[in-house]
C-alpha cells in the first residue's frame, strides 16, 4: 500500500471522525437548546403562576379590607341611627307633662317607697322642672321630703341616710333598662334584619 493511500485513508477516517464529532456536537447542541428552551418555558410559566397568585392574593386582601371597611361604616351608621332614635325617645319622655307625668312619677315613687321603713327620713330628688310636681306627690308619703334636684328626664331618686339605701327610679334608668332589654329588637325593626 502506498503512502498516499495510507494518508488518504487516514484523512478519510479523520474526515469521517470529524463529521461524526460535528454531527454529534450538533445533536448535543440541539438537545442543550431544547432543554434550555424547555427550562425557560417552565420558568416563564412558573413566573406567570406566581404573578397570578400574587394578583389573586392582593385582590383577596383588598376585597377583604374593603368588606371590613364597609362593615365598619355600616355599623357606625347603625350606631348613629340608634343614637338618634334614643335622643328622640329621650326628648319625647322629657316632654311628657300633665296628668301622665304625675301618674308616672307617682308610680315610680310608690315602687321606690317599698324599699324604706316607715321610721326612715326619706329624701326624694327629681328634675328641677318637676319641683312643684314632686312637692304634690311627696305630700302623700309620710316622712318623705323633696331634696335637691338631679339631672334626669323625670322620675325620682329616693334615698335615706338611716339605711343608706338609694333607689334610682328615674325615667332615664327605666329607659336604660328597656333600651338594653329591647336593643336587639329595636335594631332588627330599624334595619329589617
């Protein structure tokens, strides 16, 4: 075999080997590119999912915050309406006059009088505007006298130093009791719950 043939065989073998390496390299490069593109697509999809999760989470937080704020505003508005109703009721109670006021005052004083012994000196306090009315009503109770006025809508505060008993039978205290007992019903009727 001649040297040229050997050289040509070696060259052919080298070319074939080079072609094989090049083909192998191209195939490997394509695999690397495909893997990189697949990884990039997965990263992109994960990033989109994460952004969607964050958007959803932020939307939920804002919605929850808005609902809470609306609920607080609704409760505040209801509280204001209840205060207005209470103020109206107090004004109407304060405006009770004549025989009705006397009957109510007398009934409250009679209920309070049951808490005191006959021997006790009892002072009856009431609204300053009711001084004359109290003088008239107290005359029917032996040992009772009118004391200093108190700040109230009407009714009586009755007390005795001997027994240290004090009974608050003012219109205010009766209203407080009725209001507390019926607040749920009042609220339901006002707000149609």
